[in-house]
C-alpha cells in the first residue's frame, strides 16, 4: 500500500474497536508504516442474517427477527461508543443486503442524528484530520491548583481541545489560543461511560463440506472477475469457479 501511495486502510483483521494507528512490521519491526490503520467495529448485518435458519414463511419470520436484532445491536453499540468518546465506524458488505433492509441504515442514521456532538465525515477526511492531530504538541505545567497548557502545531480549519479527567468524569476545554490555564475545581464535568464489556465473538453455525469450502475461499459473486487479484490458491480457485459457473 505504501508503494501505491495509499494514505489509509480500514478493516478489522489487524485491530478493531480501537483508535487509529500506524502499524509496525516488515523486516525491521521497528519500522512504522506510513499507511494509517483505522480500525472499525467487526460486526455487519450479514452476521445476523446468516445466523437465521428455516424455509418459506419460517425463514421470512426469522429474517425479520434478525433485522430487528441487528438494529437494536447497532443502535446500542453506537450509543456506547459515543458516550465513551470513541469513533463510531460500522461496515457492510456490497452484497445488496443493506439495500434490501434499508431500515437498518435508517436506524443507525437516526441514532447518530440524536447525538449532540458527533462529526459526520468520511474515512479520508478522518484520516487527514488524524494526521494533523498527531502534529499537535502540548506542554503542561502545574503550579499549585493552576494548570498551564502550552500548545503548538494546532491545525488550521480544525478546533483542538484537551480533556481533564477525574475518575469517570471529564471536562473538555478547547485550545483556541496558544496558552490555556485552568483550575480543576472550576471546571464543569460530565460523566464518561466506560468501554462496553460485551466484545463481539464469532460463532459459526454447523456447516457441511461445501460450506467450509465456500468460507475457505471467501466465495462470493459481487467482485468483478477482472478485479480478483492474481496469486494464491484461494484467488485461483475463486476465479476458476466463477468462470465455470458463468
């Protein structure tokens, strides 16, 4: 990705539900990649839909239950992340499911609209902001009850703030100037909820040989045949089966 000058990558194979970071790796593990990794939440609508079983009317009923469960899950997860001061990044596969069940997206957007202080943006803009954020430098000096924060490198076009914590309560103060002074006793605090205790765990339903093979080669028909990369037996098998099935 560095050779292709890709600025950022977003997936959950390396990390999920975490803050952005620059991975280390290569021959020298001390080397830091220039590609910003933006972790996302590793649960999609497909996980709920693939968990339902049955045929005919029974499957239609369980599918609607799965959709309702997904809506409740994403709403609750969005609220937990917002109140914990964390980014809210969900994903979906380009398989048409979100188009068939638009109420899921509508529910997520309605939930986000109810948040008073959330930045609705794109991954590209978020990545650019995160790089600028990393250039901000702070110096903190305490004299008695007075804290003096001196800042440099504040990005133009963005407002920067610092937080002061007391247990689970936090006070947020904008850095509108180079120097900020405050006394903790004079601040207004708000409760910041801790990170949710429920972490996603994948549980695969029983499947036969055919299902295991499909999962092994990541079988799907959405990616155009010419865009399936070369190399590797999985990609070879996928291309071969796609040509065979027409």
